[in-house]
């Protein structure tokens, strides 16, 4: 459908016109060739290797001098030579950076350029406007938008495509790479490798073996004649916890809120609970002040049963680098964590069934813009340890990135701040499963060294096992015991033992230093993409490998650590290739100069 829509409906390809199809050995590329040949167009194509070239020669009869390589921009000279300077009428593009620009320069007057790729669009890359002087037009194609906004057009497109398959104009791409559903990870690895041709098909057969996790539901229930205190209970995380507790028999709640304002979702929850006979007292109370907390608890308990459990989900973020942070920013966040938790500890009964503090992974990992929040969460971790040491129920739960509920999930700006590769998004069911264990009244008091649980972080060994590169923060001594597994060591091989810093320091020539940087960067990108370092195209810009602004900051820190070079994020994001970065780092490095 992409091939037909792009060439016929968008580019209006005509008989006798010339069309350049990139990635022609892939599924979309092969179908585009058939569409072009069906209208009598002259096809030019690019591929990434000789094996892919053979597919085009053998199956589509494209002349050898019409097939070029897409590993660099040399195809432009080939196109202009074969067409005697005319170029092509239509380009079906999936290349990025220099490859895209070279393709645009191949377009003949009144030509059409159809963009299928997403990397340059997401990177908001610029185009050389001089190319449009010859009445050339540029169009991007994404079938999702057709199905979202032009459903009738999408239906017609599907119908027309099926007719073309029925009459033999189109045929299934070659070859078919068939994987059983039990090997779906292997299929994705092949898809990422850059070697894929034709179509990848996943089959589901009766004998396929897949991993399935058995679900064991605990049978305990909350006391109906007990009250449970939820601080921050009107937030997304608090509402999810209340709903879960009601499903397990809880009937009385005290929900504490600094503002006292109920969001629409909170009002709906309260209304629904009332219909189920659940009593909810919403108190406007800043629990970081002991007098306010004491008064709110006293007022509610005049008509409610004794308190048997507490969950502190209070949080106030005032993010800033420490050197720029005001005292007010520091104090507000600290009070929301430290003072609130300490007041609950002092004012609630000693014999609670559970006392859960929703802390954060920032107390373990740190976060440059959240020193106040990290400190507050670390206090909660220490308080849980203190309580269990004194034979009181307590758990500090270091939550990572909640995927669907909570402040981070509901705020796109916060979500970007927590975009760290080593954080695995936590599902609501996973969070509630932990509470199901530790809110059980029969669960014994934890040992002090077991009173803190971190959830949502991948260990270095897990990341290496996926052939990926751990974040810089996971190279700290804290994670040394988790940094290697036997399988990961075998998989990482010799390249993990290469000390690029030492090699860079030892080599005196500038060319040698550049080569060291390029090799190190290529291997780092290869691990992130799960491909061989040899498959990293050194003349492609870094953003074509999925390097966005956050990854660029990580690379900047890695370059500083490995090569003692300060490189601007703009240099990494601004269309710089892997090869060019080698020169930039070498010139910026102060290693050996001090």
C-alpha cells in the first residue's frame, strides 16, 4: 500500500519516467519496483550489499548499471552519469542526512520527491531550498495519518492494492523470512541488523513454545472495620491504590491533600466508591506540618474506625540544578518527603498492619536536577530502616518510571526528564503486586536490610545481555556486583576489554587518535542498535542512529570521560557523522596536554 500510494497517488508516476527507489531489496522497495514497472517507468535502485543487488538482478531484471550502493552518496554521480545529466523524475526516499540531500539533487525539473523515512522529520532537519527552483515538490508519506484522518481513502487504497495482487501485478516480496512466535526476539534482531530483505513473517503454530507467567492471586483482604490513610490519595498513583484496596475489601479511607482540590478523576472515584458503600474523608491538610496532620486525623476518627495502615504518596517536585536551586525550592520538596513521613511515623499508631513510603529510584541513582527530591527520598529509605529496626512495619518502595499512572506518566515534561535507558517502565499491575505482598497484615516485620525495594531499573548485566550499552550511571561501584553475567561476558567478547582511553593516550598521531575515537563510537552505537560494529555506516549523521537530545547528552558525558574532550550537544545533533565526530573529539581533547 505504501508503494502504490507513494508512486501512483502522490508522485503520479507516468510511463517513460525515471524513478529512483532506495532500499529496493526490502519489502516496500520490491513492491515499489513492481508498481513502477507496471506503469512502464524506468527503474533505478540502491541497495546496501551485493546479496541485495543479486535479488534485483535475478527477480526484477533491472540492469546492472541501474543499481547503485546506498552506503554513501556516490549513487548521485552514477544516476547523473547514466541519465546523461537529466536525473530522475521521482525519488522514493528512505535515506537520511547526506543520502537524503544527494537524492534531492538527483531530481529532474518538475520532479517529485517522496519521503518515507522518519529520522530527518523527527530531527526537524533542514532542506537545501535551491533544489526547489526547478519546480520540484517534496512530500512525506505516512499511512497512519490516512487511516486516522482519511478513512475512506484508506479503504480505497486497501481495495486497490488487493486487486493488484489478485491480477498478478503485485506479488509477495522475496524472500520470506519465517519465524515461529517462539522466536519473535530473533526476528526483531534480524530486522534490526540491516541485512534484512523481503518480508519477515511471524507464524503461530500449536507446537510453538512461548513464555507465560503464571498468576497467583493472594486471598487476604483488608479489614472492613479499619481506616487507611493515603497521603496524596487524590493523585493518579493514589487513586489507583485506593481502587485496588477497595477491590480487596477496604471500606474506610482518609485521603490527605495539600490543596484539598479534587480533580475530576478524584470526584468520579469518590462518587463511585460511595455507591459501593465505601466511606472516604478528603481532608485539606499539609501533612508536613504536625499540627495540621494531627487535627485532620482527629477530625476524621470521630466518625471512622481505628487506623490500621498508611501509604505516603506525597510528592512535590521543584527541579533545578543544585547551584541554581533556591532555599524555597529545596524546602518545599524536602518537607513533602521528610517532614510528612516523620509526622506520620510519630502520629499514627505503632502497631500498623503496613506503613509504606513511596520513595523513588532517584535516591539510589541520583538525578542532576533533583538533588532535593533525591535527598527527601533517601530520608524515607532511612526512616523505613529505622522503623523496622524498632520492630515496626515499614517499607520504602523506590519507584522508577510508572508507565500509565502517576505524575511522570501524566506530565510529558517530567517524562522527558526520566528518559533513561536503564529505567524499565513499570506497569500499574507490577506496582500493585508489590503492595499486595507488603500490605498483607500477616506479613512479618521486615529485617532492616530488607526494608527498601527498588523497582524499575535494569542491571548492567541485563542490559549487556541484550547487547546494549549501560548508562554511565550504572558504571558506578554501587552496581559492580550487577555489572557482569557469564552470558554477557561471552557475548561482549574482546571489544568490552578494549581500553580506548589508554589507546588514545598512547597514540601520538592525530590520524591514529581519530581512528580510535571513531572505532569506540561505532562500537557504542552498534551495541545500542544490536548490530555488528562493521555495519555502522561512518558517513551517516549520528541522529540517523536514533541519537536524540537526551542520548546526545549521554554521549557528551561519555566522550568527556573517555577522551577528556568537551563537545557541544549541537555538534552531536547537528548532522555530524561518526567520522567527523572523531576529528572533533580529537581536536577538543586535553588528554596529554595538561
